[in-house]
């Protein structure tokens, strides 16, 4: 169920070089709910002329039910098992830009697959940004708690050390989406086409892990 890339300007040499350097690998976006993985992923896929795949949509299609219904009917462990299988399948179908659910990267098996078959980008968002984007959504099973903000804070504290192992880190913040996409393109080019990556963050919201 890949999405056709939306109309985009003619591919630049920089974007063509990135796609060529990827080969059969995908670009996988990881991070918390509300970080912008789907929104940025669609635009990034259009720029790179690659299919866009949303793992959550693929999970729902495979299960024949919504993610909240999967959680309610079968529980989170069942969902996580199915999520791992779906992401493995998507990685095998590459290259593509893949948006993953917030907990997917926490599973070691999935991280290893992503490391082998993709370049990972952590869209790093703070609690304030996340809550601003998700508080109106009623379809987040992990936020069905008395204090969603505290829940997000706990999840972020537990997950950040793992997210930080992604290949690239882009700061998700309140700027135009195309600016974030530009930063993803610049970081991918530095990682794939220029040479040795640097672990130092830059002032434009990008950092690259070794």
C-alpha cells in the first residue's frame, strides 16, 4: 500500500546522488508520536522520488482493524509482534521512505533490521511540541491515561537513549515542513555522499551519529 510520491520539482543532482547512494536501502523515520514522521516522510519521499510507506497504515491493513482496536482486543505485545513483522516486510521491499510508530525502534530486532537495510532518521521533538500536535487526537492508545502529558514525558525519557542511536538526528520544531525536509536531505547527503559523518549537532537542527 505504498503512496505515490506527490508532484515535486525536478530531482536535483543532490537528491539524485542520495537515491543512488541508498541503492536498495530505505530511509526510516523514527521518533515519538507527533514528531511529524508521516508529514515529513511524504514530503521527503516526493523529493527523493521514492514510495512512501506508513507502517501504522500497513499494520492496520494487515490486521483488518485499527491500531486502537488491536490494542483493545489483543493487547500491546500482540501489536508489537505484528509491527515487527510488517516493518521487516517493508524493509525487504525497499527502497522507500518509511514512517514507523513511536515504539517500533525500541525493539532490538527491528533496530537491527533497520541498521542493516536502511538509514534511520530520528525526528527529535520535545514534550511541548508533541502535546501540541497530539492533544486533539483520540486514536493514541498509549495516551488514554489520566495525565497524557506525564505519560509522554515518561515515554520520552525511556525512549530517547534508544532513539539517539539512529543514524541521523533532525530537530522537529515549529518551522515550515519543507525546512525540516531540507535538513533531512542535507543530513542524508552528508552521511551518504560527502564522507565521514560528524557527531556534532549544527545550528540548523541537524546532527549525525557516527
